[in-house]
């Protein structure tokens, strides 16, 4: 090939070859530039009677590499210029990278350089994963350092592009063995987390010059990767920080669920370590004198040293020893004064949530979840004694101690057949309660007490007002928020000075913590982030606010200094406790992440939560649902939600993930084989099938703004409908015809019927704006059933005409439609907060509801096959217990 001209490229020299190609350096005769050409190697081709022909599978794989690599545009990824063919030879025209592979330069001598290279590799993979591309062959041979010390990730020859043909056998493995993730070796699902494992191997090799897993033969290597831990990095690089070791260990976790769930998390932590390493390096730097100065002063220094007497040396040494003794004494004294945080578990039932500790620290009240429809308020004496059952009802949202600790205010429903939410005030040890029975207080959700206990403040999540309710009379007053740009407002707390309130708010992009003075004249932003902030709590002095910052699976406790009179922030805030497991993704963030502190700021109570959910199949349903069989479809520790069954009844679409990252999956009902459709590093929700079953629409906040997206149901590239804006709440999307999708935009309590061809949306109901959930179309496409809180007759299930939006009220209460019967005569539904987890149906033209299925664990998130003979539902599994942290604030002595 050397010296030949292929198309308009003159081959200059061979650069390298591997399992998927041979690469040449070439001159582009048209554009007068140096490029790299990659051809299939001759050993991959096969001979036929007509000569040498490339197999179709190899052509497809070769094109797959080109498509995958060309989809990724990033400074740290090798640029693809063109895909061409000459004399039946396909080749890719790539950027020519002058430099060395990482294999040639490991170990990296300077720690800062190694971390810098790792950040660049991570950013390249982050870009690739965001385009749905998994590299699958990350190794030092495929990473180059150019002459400008810039990383270039090469060779996407083994990349798995979403939507590409399946070109390897199910049981086969691809990649280079010593860099493979355990699931890759074992033939499991390969996704972005597999690249993260390989990236961890590369980072280990950059630091040590050795591979973390080794073996004399292939079987020994496989055993090492799957079962053994690598040698500690400190053995070869003692200067490596504990933070960098943590990053490396997490990347090399055997179980994908224990690794970083996306590369972005790893890159953020690498940047932090680089910053700290740079700071330490600067502190250690000293001015290096010039050689002339050294030479000119050397003799003088020697003469000076000789003049120091032995007595003077002894005197200086004695002083040094005395100072060292004093320093040790002071250090020991300071250590003895420092109070270390102590964690203590209070409950061991696995059912205790949302604890609130009494102001004096002697009692903890918490909610015990007995069943989906039975909750209890329990008061535990921390000095001993049996727990006291204070209150039993259907649902309990939140509760707070009065400032003197004598009573507990609970926001819950009553025990009547119709769900009504009100405030209930209980004596600490039980007895008669007071109910604040006011229509104004419905759906106030979160509340807090004024320091003197004379009134409490509350807000409805969807309003722009804070209400003040007098404890004795129940009279109310209110103030309006000054900044009303946010959609939802939650979780109040009143400062000890009585002058300022703190609260949490969110919109489609940001989570925020605010303060507002009680006269409504001064509102200040304390903190904001794209991921969950929640639960602001004032300290005793009223000059600082604690709040939670949720990061995927764990939570940090933050502290920010605040002006006690104006509520303005005095600093940027800092972490004071980390690694709290407070997140319950199965509940709303503002409910699950609450915590409380004692009046002296020395004790904090919170609930440690571990949640997962799985899909179950109910089949073999006889007439009237009298008999059925149950089968668990999924296993694991992830959260699975929003199942939807395909129009042919053979597949399920659902969301699966943890923390703030969820992806859309499709599963065959019969064999349980899963396929992941999205790799967007975002929260993807509410999958719904197109009528022909070829596509799935879903909501995603990828890019920062929630929009409606679509993706082929058999795999492909997800694409957003750019003109849509979606409220980030589940269960309000439906795909009507092939051209129309129904969804709810932010800030409007209505639905938009969006035309996928014209990209134009139109309001469904012109005259009223009300909350809508769970829209379901009739088989003939003429009507739509949904939950709607219309003003005429109240909340419940309504049926709407698609043509003229005329409506029919079917059922009062918090019930969500599941689907229509095949003949369109019935609508199946379930209650949101059921007494028992039952399945119901109601005549589509109105009438009495009929219970059709009972005695199942949980009918939350229910989907049915079109013939109503199979049901798929989500069953939640949550363990939650109450913990205390004593001396949680290190600033307090």
C-alpha cells in the first residue's frame, strides 16, 4: 500500500494495525493536508470465486465505527473527516494525530499530568455517552497524547451505537481482555458503566505503569477481573491522595450499580482532586536560587556554619525540643475539646420515616408505614420506655413539634371514606386532638412554627403565598412571594428571631433555597443547583441555615451563614456532614428528605432510606379476575417505574435507574430480555408507545430543560421535540394518533395536544386550567379518560370528547384511569391512596364502579395488555429507620 494513491489520498506509511483495521498516514491531495486512513485488514476479508470480498457483517461493523465516531465531536476525540470507498475498499478518513499512545508514556511521572489526562479522557467519554455511544474498548493503546499534550481518544471500532445492527453473537465478548469490565467478560449488558470500569483500569495504569488485574493466561485474567482486588496504588505511588484512591476504587467496582453511574460524576471529582493537588503543590514550592548565586555564596555559608559553637547548637536544639513539647500539648488539648459526630440508630423496624426530634432532644416522633393505606405517628422516648402510638390514619404528610415540645402538629387525612387533609394538634403523650378544619388549609403540605408558638406558617405547593395560622383561633393572614418565577414551593422553616422564613422552591431547571422576611418585603436567594436541594432548617442563633443537597444515592448536609435580620446570605455555604442516605425516590423529594434538629443544635434526626422496586406480572386471569398467577419480572436494587405495555401486548416500556439518572428500557414480557434505549445522563420519565408500536415518547431533562423526546422502540438515537416544554411530574403524557402527543407544560394546569409533524401544540380545554393526570384514549380514538380536578363537580375521573372536548364526570376522588376495555364500554382504574390495593372498573358512559381485583401487594403504576388478560405493576421495597447524629455541626464547640 505504501506509495499508492487511493482516491485522492497518497499512502505515505503504516501507522499501526489491530483487530478491526490497519491505519496509514496519507497525503490529502485535494486539501493538501496530512490525514490517517483506516482500512479493513486483509485477514478479515474472505475469498470467493469472484475474488476477495468483504463480508457484509464486517462492512456493517466497519460502518458502525464510522457512524459512532462521527457522531462524537469533541476536542479530545479523534475527528472523522470522511467515509469513502475505492476499488471495493471501504476506509475512514481521520484526523492525523502526531504523538504517542498512553501505552508508550505510562506511568505518568507527574501526578498533575495524570489527573489532567484522566479529566480529558473522561470528558471525551462523557460526550460519547451523551450521543448514545459506548466505546467498549477503552485502553491505553486507544488513547493518544499529541505534541500539544492533549488527549485524543481513538478507535471506536468496537463502539455500540444505539440503533446499529447487532453484529456480535449474544454470548461473545468484545474489547481487550485486561481492560474489560466483569459484566463485559460474562456476556452481560454493556453500557456506559462498562466504559467507566475500563477508564479506571487506564487511570490505574497511568499512575503505576501496571495493570490492576493480571494473569498468566486468559482464564487467570478473567478470574482476577471478576474476583480479585488490585494491589493498592500507594504501593507504587505513596503521594496519591485518599480522594484519588476513592475515585479509582469506585470506578473499579465489580458491580455496575456500585460504580459511578455516569462519567460526569467521575470528572467532577477528578477536577476537585486536581484543584486540591495543585494547591498542595503550590504550598510546597520554594524559590530556586540561580546557579551563580549558589556558587557565590557557597563558601560564605560553609564559613558561617563553622563559626557556630557547640554550645549554641545545644541551646537551639533545646529550644526546638521545648517548642515541640508545647505544640504537642496544645494539640492534644485542642483534640480533647473537639466533639466528634456520633451516629445512633433509634428504630429497627424498616418502617420508620420522616422523624422530628423534640426541641429538648428527649423525644423523637416518626411515621410508621404499616401498609399502603395505614400510617401511624409514633413517639419514642429517647431515655427509654415503650413507643407511644399517637395517631393512626390513611396518610400522613408531615409533622412538627411546637417550640416548647408539649404538642405535635400533624398534617394528615382523616379516617372518613372521603380523603380530607387537615392539620391535627396532639398532646405529646397522646389524648384528645384539635383539628384545624378549614377549606383554606387543604393541600398546604409543609409548615413551621413561630418561635413563641403563637402561630404556624404554611404554603400550598402551587400558590405564591405564605399563610400564617393563629394557633388559638385558627385565623389566617398571608404574604405574597416577591420572586414568583418558580413553579413549586415547599418546606418552610421560621427563624428564631421571628423575622425571616426559609423555604425550598423548584422549577423545570433549578432547585433553590430562599429566605423572605415575614412582612414580604425582602426575598433572597440562598443556594441553587440543578439537582435536589431541600429542607432548609435554621440554627438556634438564627444566623445560619442547614439544608440538604442530594447527589444521586446519598445526601450532604450543608450550612450557609445568613443575616438574622434581612435573610441575606453571608457566604457560599459548606458541607458539614456527607453520605447521608435520606433519599426515597419512591416519594416526593420534599417529603422524603426532611430532617430536624434540637434547640441547642447538638442533635439531628433523619431517616436512612434504602429503596428499590421491581415489575410483577399478573397473568392467567379467569373471568371476573377471580384467579390469577403472579410472577416477578425484574430483580435488583434499582428503581423501576411507569410501565407501559405495547399495543401488541408483547413488550413493556419502563424507566429504570437511581438518584437523578433514569433511563428508558424495553422488555419482552415472555422471556424477560431487557434493552436500554437511552443514555442521556438525565432523568427520563413517562414512556408511552406510539399507536403502531414503532416509537416511544418520553420526558427528559437532558440539556437542562424538560422536553418531550422520541426514540425508536427497537433502539436508535433519541431526539427531542424542541418546541415542547414539559412539567417534570410523571403520568401526564399520552400518544394519541401517530401525529399527536398529549402532555402538560410547566406553569399551566392544562394539557397541550402537540402535532409531531407540524411541531405545533394547542390547548386541549380552552376555558379552564386544571390539573390532569393519567390520560388514556378509547380504542376508537374518540374519547379520552383522565383524572381532572375540574371546578364544576370536583376532582375525579372524567371522560372527554376528542372532537369537541365535551366532558362527562364518571367518578369522584383520587383515582387514575389505567386503560379502556377492548370494546370501549369500561374504564379500568385504581385509587392513588387506596384503602386496599385493588383494581376497579367503571362504565364508560357512567354508572357504579366495580372492584375486579384485590389482595395484591401494590397496584401502583399499573399497565394492562389490550385484552385485559395480563397486568404489569410495580412493587416497591423500602427499608427506612430513624437515626440521630450528635454533635453534627463541627463549628459548635
